[in-house]
C-alpha cells in the first residue's frame, strides 16, 4: 500500500492541509488552481466581497458543468440509439424481416 502524502492547498485565502494518496495530488492541485482562478474572476467581474458567496458561485459553476455534461451525454446516447434503431429497421426491411 502506498504511503500517504501530506499537502496543503490554498483556496480563498485559507490553507487546507490534506492527507492523500500520491495519485490524487495532481488532480487536487489542478482543482484548487481552477477554483482560485474562477473565484478571482467572480470577484473582479461581480464585485463580490464575501468569500463564501464567491465559493458558492464557484461550486454552482462547477456542478452545473458536470450536470450539463451528463445531460449532453444522455442526449448523445439517445440519438445514437435512435439512429441504430432506424438502421436496424432499414436492414430488416431490405432482408424482408418483419
């Protein structure tokens, strides 16, 4: 079993010490960096001063992207299923299968 890694992430002027698996480090650091960048963008564009409001806006932004991706994937699956069904019907009609 791999040794745990102790890291510190800074988000919204707070430091969060974490004990993680080494394989998680890159993803967590990228996520913290993305949160910081988005928080700065919100603070600049919307004159939001309360860090909690900024973090809530960040959470909503990231969560909505995940949800939209799931919706888009389901739409793609449904469209693919419809195309396959139509193709199957076309093949059946050419082969004389009911």
